[in-house]
C-alpha cells in the first residue's frame, strides 16, 4: 500500500491527468477484486468518535432546505474537516494524500444530507469541489453493498454517474480513482462516445466496475447492445447526474429518461450543477424523490460567478472581431507570464477556423471540439492542463466541469447559447478561489443577450484603438486559412444563429449577418451551400444565400463526409 504524504495541487493534477489519459486510452484499467473493504469505526485524535452527530443533525433540522442558501461567503472552503463525518478511514486516508484539508462549502452542505439517505439537488459555483461532493458518499454506498460473488456473471453496478461530455466523464472517473487509492477492490470505469463499443464491452466484462461514469448516448448504447448490462444496472443504488440542468434540458432529455427507466426506483439520486434554472427545478422530479433537498450554495445574481473574476463585454461589428481578439490576446500575453487562455466559439467549425487563424498569427494554440477524434481531444486536454503560455480554442465541449488549473482568461466570441452556458464557460477561470478574467465579445445585434446576465457583475469595456499593423497581420493570416475551413465555418455559423430565435426570426437579416461574417473572414463572395442543407435549415430562396451548383443528394453526402 502506498503511504505517500499529502500531495501538492500540482502533483494531484498530474496524477489525475495520468488517470484521465489511462481511462480514455487503455483497454484494460482493471484493479484487483478483493473482498474485505476494511471499514470500521474510527476514533478522532481526542478519542472521540469521528461521527460528528451535530453536523448531521444540523442539516436535518434545517429542513426544508428548499431554495435556502447554505452559505454565502465567497470562500469556497469551509472549516469542517472530512473526518468529522462517518466516512471510510480508507477514503479519509486518500483525502489526506490528495491534500484536501477541509471540506468545500458544497461538500459540507450536502454530505450530511446524503449520508442520511436523502436525494439531493445541489447548486454550487464552478470549481468548488462538486465532484468530490458526490463521489465520496457514492463510495460509501459501494462499501455498504455486499460484495458480488466471484461466479456472478453480471456483477452489479452500484453507482452510476452520468456526465454530459466525454472530458468530464474521464475527469470524474480520475477523481474517483484518487479517492479510491486505498480501496483496491472498488473499480471505476468510463463509457463514452468516440471509442469502440466492443472495447468497452470487453473491459466491462473483464474488470471490476462498481462505479460507472458515462456519457448519456454511449450509456444508452450499452443498455441496448451489451449483453447483461441491463441486469448489472439493476444493482444501481446511487444515480448521479453531473451538470444536471444540462442533462435534463431538451438535448439529453430522452436519453436521461431511458437511463432513469433502466435503474431501480429504490435508489438515491444526486443532481449537481453550478446553475439550476427554474425550468429544471420544475422537472427535476423525473429523477428525484418528492422529498429531495435543494441545497443552494449560491446567491442569485452576482453570487453566481466569482468575485475574483473580472467580467467585461465588448461590442463591435463582426469585421473587427478577429483583430480585436488578436489585440486582446497579445496584451494578455504581454501582461501575464505563464498565461493560459480559453477561447469559446459558437460551433466546432468556427472553433477550427479561429484556431487555424491564431496559429497563422504564430500564437501557441490548441483546439478541441466535437469533430476531433477522442484520442486527440484527450491528448490536447491533457497537454493544456499541464502547460503554461498556451491558448485553447474550443467549442462548448469544454464549457462545463472541465477542471483546468490556472486559466487566466476566458474569451467568449459570439452569443453564448444561454445565461447558464455563459456562467459555466466563465467558470473555467477563477477555480478554487483564484483570480481570473472573462471577456465576452459580441456584435451589436447580439447585445440583447446582456439582459439575461444583467444581474452579474459584467461591465462594458471600451474598444482598444485600432492597431493597423495587427489588422494587416490578421488579414494576411485570414488569406492563409484554408478555404474549406472558411466554407465550413460559414455554414456552421448560419446553422448556429438559425437556432437563435431572436436572430432567426427574420431570415433575410440572418443571411445578411452571415454574409457579414463571411466578409470578416476575408471572403468577397459568401460560400455556396448545398440545397439539401439549406432545405434542412429552412433557408431555401432567402435573398443573399448562394446555392452550391449541381448538388444532387449523392454528391452532397460525399461532400459532407469529406469535411
Ligand atoms: N475539499 C477540497 N479541498 C481542496 N480542493 C478540493 C476539495 N475538493 C475538491 N477539490 C479540488 O477542487 C477542484 C475543483 O473541483 P471540481 O472540478 O469538482 O469543481 P466543480 O464544482 O465540479 O466545478 P464545475 O462547476 O466547473 O464542474 C478540483 O481540482 C478538485 O480536486
């Protein structure tokens, strides 16, 4: 057994990065199945029980916690120690090794309720330790479950954690492995899209898996196609929906309903997120028991983002966006040794375009989006986590949950999909009480978005004076960007803004704006779009749109595949 002393944050992150890599790349991340879990009563240093009854009772007596603010201080740490709760000594040992001294506010607020058997809907700011908050008690549930017999062909999955993105699923599994350092009998596995289903099936068969972390689509695939998987899910005692509001919104709703139907009704369910809009409160009963507790560690409005993160917005016509971005980055790089920047773009193809352009401008850029293979995404994510003096251009696959340390600036280019997404993206900086900056870059016709974040401390920034040299450099860079990237970005841009009701209402105006975007990429004529794509977007015959000549169905399919 390893008996390392407490780990520094850096060391812990390195371990976690290694684990994330292993979880996505390895075929076999097996751990030995051992029967005894070594759990027993623990005495505190002064000979007292480590079960701090008052802590548990305090939470019980505050019922209902509904909409009550658990704690409003800006500090993300509480004064409560982990050993004040009846947790496995082996978990406590791992916590010491991880270097966690006291609980975070959300951990302190939720743990007693969870240990009492309650279902939880918990809201806490970004980067404040929600993952550990749901993993620690989940591990307790595994410990309390009788070990599966060796000849059980379909050993039960006890804890099912559902995350909206692959990166997040791997990260949660890696964090679980840190907490399970001294629980060699408990196995964690991830099932995510972008990897081969049979590989996962073999791993699920071969290696212990009391805790499964999954993305919704792939989980559904296993329910439908993996033999014995549905039986294993009938053993679930704890279901966790991480980034719950996102999982319960329309994009994932059907898969989540299917998943909920596949696990027993008799279970405990935890929903965690940094944002819980009212609509989600209305529908959370699809997953939670009626008597669930809503633990809110966030003050509405200004409290939803971190005080130490300065938030600014800039309004400028589209033709200035790339030069403004370049100027902003150059200034940030000059002012911040070891800068680490994340730029969020509206779609995968716009992300590729921006990354391509910034690369041409000799900046140290990486890109992550859904069109990249999973192995690439994992490698880049790992590199960004460890590096300094680096810029990550990304789509919303990195918006939620991803824990990159020391991000100094988050830039959001164009309209965020909603207020919640704005908060989650911004939350990639200022984690664990650190400082950070956020800049939202909008065109004048996107300014309406600001009304949805008017209660947040976001202030208008004046536009920096035009640097003609920088403008020239950007224009030159744009000429070097591949035409196919520009075409794909144009089409994706149209698709994204077509889904924004306020803008899409007037399709003629929408196409005018898209053509403005096309000009901002240095194109004098907007790219032509295949007729069937226009049909799907509902943009056939809109003035200003160019139809790709001679596209029949077959041709279009071939063309799309090559993108
Ligand atoms: N008690 C603790 N003390 C110190 N660090 C902690 C503690 N608990 C968790 N952490 C660390 O805090 C960081 C942020 O945690 P985590 O990623 O779970 O945040 P989160 O609240 O889920 O954020 P998001 O809303 O962005 O998903 C992680 O690096 C994690 O290891």
